[in-house]
C-alpha cells in the first residue's frame, strides 16, 4: 500500500497489512482533523517506510506520549507515534492512495462525538477505546 499528503511532497509505503481500522470520535481527533471523526488504522512500524519528504514532517505532542505528524507544507495529518507502543503507528486512513482491502470495524469514544453528527451505520460503538468496553 502507498499513501501521501495533499501536496504529494510526503509519500510512504506499507509492506504489510493494516491492523484494526476504526472511527475515533474523541475531541482531540475531531479537532486535529477538523471533522466529525478520524478514521485510523494501526500499522506495524516495521512495515512502514517513508518514500520521500520525511524532512517535511512536523511533529506535535498532543498529549504525553502521543506525537502526531503532519506535512509542514500542506498540513495533511499522517501518522501518530506512541511512546508506550513504538512498534505500532496510528495511520490517518484518508492519506492512503490505495485500497487497504479491509474496512472500519467500530466507532470509539462515541460519548465525546460531535453533537451535530449522527452515527448511522451498524458498526459497534464504544464509549472508550475498543479494548475497554
């Protein structure tokens, strides 16, 4: 699989499968993406590589131990890095240029969802993370 930012200056490849894909409704993801929720997938760090533009990445520590990366040219959100699980990255699924071959499994942090958005699909919903409920 391959992906890129909006301007195309940052590109990456994934040489493996994606882990769980989910829709996160927490307020941080909503603000970070400027949308009702963030669709993300777990990716094994060992299968992820930057193809170009890694020097264009900016980083933001949104909470202790969580660093979010984005293209400093166009602002596209790319991967999140987790200090407590460095072997897994959080991939902003909207940056994929190819079909991942799998689909979202659930909605998480739905108690913090935007009041103006209604979840209308039949995916399971969790008040917290997928493992907590």
